[in-house]
C-alpha cells in the first residue's frame, strides 16, 4: 500500500500540497503518478485536502493535526486501515509530483526480498549519485552507505568531508518503505538527538541501531520545498 502524508499547515510553504501543478493539485498529481502500482491513500490533516482528493478520484483519510512527522501520520492511517503487519507501506511525500514509478517499483522489490528473511525490522529508502555542487545544498539530503548498502548517516551537510579529493556524493530521495509492523515500531522509538539537530527523522532508526536498506536509482525528479521549486515545476509542465 502507498500512503501519502499531506499536511496543510506547512510553516515554510502554507497550503503547498494543494497548489496547482499543471492543472492538478500537487497531492493529486503525486498520487496519480503511482496509482497503477498499488492501492493509494492520502493521509491528510485537513478536510479541504480530503475533499480535493475525493473530487479527483483519490482515496483520502483524515488523521490527527498533532503529528510531528509524516511518518507518524502514515502510521496512524495504516492502523486505521487494519492492514496486515507484514504488508508493505510505502511513504511518498505529497510534494513529489515528479516521482518516477520505476523508483517506487525498485524499492518495493528490495523490501519484498528482505521480507523473505523474516527480519524483525524492515525499512528502506532510495538514493542517487549527485555532483559536488548539489551536495552543498542543505535542502538536498546526503546519505553515506556501508558495504551492504545500508545507510550509515544522513546529513544536510556535504558528507563525507572531501579531504582526499576523491569523495562521491549520494543524494537521498525522500521515499520510504516499511512493513506495517516496522512502521509502527519506528514510530514507537524515542526521538533521537541527531534527528532533532539535522531535522531528519530517518536518523532515529540509525540512532537506535536499526538498518535502513538503500536502493540506488536513476531519478531526475525533485521535491517541491520552496516557491522557487514550484515555479520550476510549473515551467516543466508548461514546456510539455
């Protein structure tokens, strides 16, 4: 199941998720990118989002207005839907109207493979190679990997520090997958100091000793974090 958390009261960009992108509200366009892959539900904090989604044929559920993160929001939605503990839950952000279905499929394939090992905790995400200039952007989260392609650390800083001159940088793509049980377990963990410092909730899992498997993908999509990103998105759709 794919669950898209959608919050109306964004501090940096109010009502971002319902902003028009090429004739469709952003959250609707994101949902329609992946609806052919699996069941899609938007987990929203506002009735206006619910109504907009339903008008466009996208299933939506009302969730609490007090959640600290989108992951907490999709966890509530997954519990309300009473899906099995071993079912995969894919978290796609509402501000990802350019998410490629192929990226989601690759993550699902990796997570289904891990399920065969009956691991107690399954969490995964995606990354791609970026250049040194992109690595300087704090809005582009970087990830460092171990030999088994598990995440060692995520940062808004350009990590690793390029003292040798031979650094390779990987950009994190903000899509996550869990089993429903692992999602619930993640949300039950105590907040980690690192996640508060970097404002990156995935660091909670690493801090508490859990592995996050990372899938390398080729992606040109981008999230819409700022008004400038929105203008770039509109230009792309107008260009089409």
